């Protein structure tokens, strides 16, 4: 019989991958628009990225959305992203 720690061990890295994706996205957005956003302001749902930032920052991101999407789709863990809202 497996111990609980052995059984749950496979889920140990899941939270870290989500955090890494958020940090990667924030870094790419900062390169494109020049404004740093916090990883806590980013959430994922299916193939969409949702941002909880100030309206002026969100407007700048939307103006350069295609450029941001092109850059983040080059990363394997972000290849399925289709939209930013």
C-alpha cells in the first residue's frame, strides 16, 4: 500500500508550474510595454489570460496584444494561449 506522501508527491510541482507561468508572462509583458505587473494579478482559464490591473495598463496591453501573444506562444507551456482579457 502506498503512503499518502508518495501518492500526493506527483502533485507537488503543480503549484510551482502555475507560478512559473505567471512570472514568465509578467516578464514578457514588462519587456513589451515597460510596466511590471505582479503575478498575483494574472489568472488563467482554459486558453485565456485574465489580468487584474489598472485600466491604463490594461489598455496598453490590449494595444500590443498581438505582439505579446506572439512572444508568449514561443514558450511550450504557454503555446495554447489564445486571448488576453
